[in-house]
C-alpha cells in the first residue's frame, strides 16, 4: 500500500484511491529515475553500489522498486547515497550517521519537520488530509519515529510543509499538481 494511507489497517482510514496513490508513487519513481539519470547510473550500477554499501539488492529488485515507486523512504535514501547525488543540507547529519536505515529515514523526516517547530503531528495530519491523504496523527507519528513510512508519504509531507531542497528530486510543480489533484478528489469525502 502506498502513501495515501500511512496505516492501511487503521479503522479511520478510507478506501484507497488507486489513481491518486499511483500519482504519488509515480513521483517517487520519477525522483529515483531522475537521480540515476543525473548520475549516469543504470539499475545494475545501482544494485552494485548498494551491495558495496552492504545493502543486498538484485537488479530486478532495484528495477521493480524504482519503476513502481512503491518503496519505503529507506530505499529512496539508499538510492541517494549509492548514487552519490547531492541532497539537502537538512539531511546531512542523518545520512552521515552510523545507524539503521529506518533511523536515518526517521531522522531525515524529523529534521525537516523540526524547521517548523510549531507543527504538531495532528497539524501535519490535517495538512495531509487537505490533499487527500488521510492518516491519523498517531499512525503518522508512529511511522515517522520508526522510519517505516513510504517514500510517497515523505513527498506528501514535503509538499504540505514545503521542505527545502525536495526539488532536487521531483519538480515542485509536479508535487503541487498531485496535491491539487488529491484535494479535488478528497472534496466529495468531506
């Protein structure tokens, strides 16, 4: 399950809108593929670079995750580091730390969110609901702290919170377009 719901088993969740989910997973895929293209890397190159980092991935696994865009944010971060692409300064401490990928993913998201210290988990959940992403604040906080959230959820948070530097991976106009589309789809459900 990808990004429209942070917890597909939550009772508060609504039925998924596959079309909207595919929009966000498409943006994740585009971000990964653009990163690889900028660095002149193939899927085979990425699989080899990930293996060198101690992340066992097959060519087919890398290709499938990259093309579907339904991966966790941990994989997105692995692509960023394996490709040696530039990343936002707010990610530096998390990505250079010696910790699990889930801890790094959590640290990147929390670092970005810390730039808006007034924003609560409930406030973030409300912002996400405005673009058709329905997740409880409890589920959002749990996934953010555990680092197990989908890459699409990170892009959704980046969109509603205006994370600086996200345009390195996906055009801000594309993120905004997906948000407007999600908002329009959510209107009948309000």
